C-alpha cells in the first residue's frame, strides 16, 4: 500500500495580536472628552497666570502711580 501525500510549501502567516477588550466608540469618546477637559484646564490655568502676572506688574509699576496721582 502506498500513500501519496503531497507536501505543501510552508506559508508565513501574519502574526495576530490578541486584544482583551474591543474598544467601543463610547470608550473612545469618553477618553477624548477627558483628555480635552484636562488640556483645556491646563491651558486656562497657564493663560490666567500669565494675564494675572502682566496685570500685577503693570499695576505696581512706578509710572502707573505717577499718572494716577496727577
């Protein structure tokens, strides 16, 4: 008895990455909202600090006092 088994050439299969959880659109939207809120909060804090510093420097400058007294 003879068997005729043909050997097929070995083909490289693409590697598959296993993901524990499929990302949902709601999770992506929540993540974008939180990151946007944090970014805008930091931006507002920086701008507020700069504006407050500039106004504080202007109000304490000697020229400003002389104009106010005249």
